[in-house]
C-alpha cells in the first residue's frame, strides 16, 4: 500500500512568492496533520483535520498560512507571501481517528531566499 | 502546555550494547505514548507505541512506561550502526487527536 504522498519534495522560492504544498493521506485514514520541523523548534503541529474538517489550527503561525482539505484524499498547505523564516521541512501525516499511530509522508524541504 | 523533555544527545554506544533513551512529560492526562525514529534527511517512522504501565517488547526494542513518574523510555538491545538516528518521543492525551513531540535524542552506534 502507498504511504502518505507529498509534493513537491523540494521547493526553492523567493521571498514574497506563494508556495503550495500538497499531501495525499493513506487511503482509509480520516485524520490528517501538517507539521513543520526546524532545528531550533523541533516538530511542531500546524493544523489537523478530521473527516476533512479543520479541528485545530492554533499552530498555524500567521495569517500568511492557510490549509484546506477539499476531500478525503487531498490537502494543501499554502504560504502567501513566503518569508525566509518559513524555511523548514513540512511534513504531512495521517492516522485513523486521531492522534494514535500517525504515519508521516517524506516531507517537503522549503527554502525561501 | 504539554511538555516533552528528551536529552538531545548525542548518545554514543558501542555496537552490540544496550542503548537507553529517556523521555519525561508534564501532562498527567497523557494516555498514549510513541517512539519515532528519524534518520537524517528522512521523515519520522513509528517504531513503538505503549499505552499502559510496564514494559512492551518488539524484537530488539523495549518500551517502558511509568505514569506515576511521568517517564517513558526506549531500550534498544544489541545496538547496530543502522540504529544510528534521532529518536523522538511523542504522547497524546485522552480523547485528543494531537501528538506532542519531544525534540529528540540523537543516537550514534559506534562499530
């Protein structure tokens, strides 16, 4: 079975540009999580969805960040406008019914110049 | 605010030895506990979960949980160079969807 799929794997962009990260969860999983990982702050939860509905977006750093889940098999995380401090690895994870046993995608390494 | 504390390491052990990784947490309501392994440049991979006090063994890995002391550990027996990675402790509260992660302990197994 395919795991969590993320695209792109690497993204280099210039400050001020819009960035869209994509995620396809494991089939049958109804919970989806977006995380950001940096050396300084570790792994931080940005937002999670349950049954396509955003449950908690308190980890979203600013209004520049937004996330959507239009259906059970697709989610996006958008940063507009991007800033150098957004440079990090962004992971998407999915699970069945919540926090237990989350499975991570390969991540998107974002560099904002 | 839930906190999960791990020694950042690096923890160096010789090949064949037992590696002991420790994690303490602040939220007494935590119910589910997980250990993830993350190789450099890769994503976190779930290796162990534990839900009740005591020990849980899976191959060379043993997870230990003591809720009274708010302490969870991971033992790796017969450590191999391929075990060299960062190990992340994570926990989840009762009825919660949210995992809280520690910053991880970097393990280095020396051949």
